[in-house]
């Protein structure tokens, strides 16, 4: 299990940010290589992420679901469950957002298995950290 | 040293010009060390009172022949993908030229100084070559990409990078200078 904490800043009111992070059609493409395949309900989407490693790439396909939401505290948890397309691995994560005015905090707890995990937990943690940092810069413009 | 007076012209038919790349960054394990062959190039070695050298390489002629490391082997599709990345994002088809400013011969060793043009930037470079009695030319030059204002290629949000210094090696048999009668057919 890899756990990481990040903050993000949008400069926008909490209500605006709250709507944005709960809108899966808007938030999933903020992950580099991520896209919605099918929106199944307001809180559930089939999605995939293609992670490019130079010439190589890995595609994870699965679901993103809002599994917890507290409208008063502006706290929500998005659960990612995905499998490595063409491989045996998987990448699952619980991503908890806690919003404050102008931005918020993100706590990510990820479990990654298979080929990607063969790089070692330290490498996975570094890549995930860089991915989420990139995500937060895109969130700032959401 | 097996170098006759005159002008020797070399190309891919006489040997290989190869680029060796390494990798760095937190996710270096995910990347490959690459062996890349330059498939179209020409060099000229002029031996008169002194020696001078020049080389031109076609930036669109690089071909990945091998890759080691990484979390899975490089297949033909990936090799082709790297070639495309080199063409479109790294060398962008811009001329690659080298011309010597001085060549010092000591036994079979040649100490070469000159200027290499890469990505429209000219920068000094020096390296050593060896010429065997049989005319076999071998040696390598270390090219630090940032000296030519190049940004080494990176992926995975910057956690996987091509090492700044790449090694360029040559292994070729210098053709004999054609006798005057043959030069004109």
C-alpha cells in the first residue's frame, strides 16, 4: 500500500470545487492519460488510464466511483478499481478529497500489483507522487 | 597506423556508427538502455601533412537495435515507437555534423578536437580514436546533450529520463585510398 498526501489550489470557492471533483466527466481527464469510457451513474464511471513510459505504455481499465461524500464537511472519497489491460496486474486506489476555500487536500491510498509493481514500492511511490502532482496542477484549472 | 595519404571516405558499408543511451530518474528501472544504430552517415578522413576529419549523419536514420533493462522486453513496435519519438521530439530531422579542428596522432591513437552541430547548436567536442594496422577505426565520443541545449527526453511525469550523456561509437574499416587510375574509372 502506498499512501500519499497532496494539496491543491484552484483559487475558486469551495462550492465550485465541490461540484468539480464530484463530476467524474471533468475530474477523470485531469489525470494524465485518463478518460471516461462510460458514465454509468452520477457517481460511477467506467474509465481507463494510459500511462506512457517512453515507448512503452500500460493501460489500466476499470471504474471510478464516489463511495463517500459528506456535503457539509466537503469530504469525498473516490474509489478507483482497475486492471492492467493485457496483463495480470491491477491498480486500485482510494482518493480522499477534503476541500477548503480555494483548494483542498488529497489523501491517496493505492495498491498496485503486477508488472508496474515489479519496479518496487519506492519507484511506484515516486511515479504516483509525480502523477498526482500533475493532477493537482490540472485541478487548479478545472 | 594504417592510414595512407589521401582522402578516405567511409559510410555504413564500412562499419557501424552507434549511439548508446542510459537512463536515470526515480523510475529508471522502468526504462531501457538503448543501442541505436545510425543507418545513414558519411565520414571523410583526409591525410596529408596533417589529418582532418568530417562526419555527417542523417538524423532520421536512427534505428533501435537493442534495449536492456526495463520491466518488459522491447518489441518491434516499441523500437519503432522510440524511432518516431527521436524523429519527432528529439532530433527533429535537424542536421548532425562534425568537423575536426585538430587531430593529433600518436602511434595508433588519434586525439581529435572539433565542433559538433546538433539541433542547430555548435559546441566543441573532443575524443580519442584508434586506427589499427589493418585500417580499423574504433573509438567513442561522449555527448552531453545539455551542452547542445537539448533537454534529455523524459517520461512518466519526469521520473524516467534518458541520461544526459550519450555515447557515440564508431567501428569501421577505413577503405584504402583508390589509386589515381581507379578514381577516374
